[in-house]
C-alpha cells in the first residue's frame, strides 16, 4: 500500500487557517494518530488523502472514526 497523508487544519498560531500534512504508511496508522489528537485545540482533522492529493477519507468519516476509543498503541517507525 502507498503512503497516505492526514490533512490537519491549523487552528492557532502563525499558520492559522493553513493545512499541515502528516504522512503514514497506512490508513489505520493515520486514524490511530487522529484518535490521539482528536479534540486537540491546535488542529482540525480534515481528511486523509493519497500522495497525489486524492481524497481517501473525508472530514465526517475521519472524525467519526477518531471519536472511537483508542484501542492499540501506535507503533513508532524508525
């Protein structure tokens, strides 16, 4: 599977209103990270896209999944 990008909207700071992207090797890893930061006042989870910018998961679905209880630790990759 190709890497995916979690799209985060910056809510505070000098880059307020701009998007940030965090890359993961799978949808599951991106969702696990989203669960960790869901509700954090610094970011809004906007979606998940592939490397070319095509949407793989939209705002509503991503946020619904990230509201679920976090069940497994996120593995760190070197």
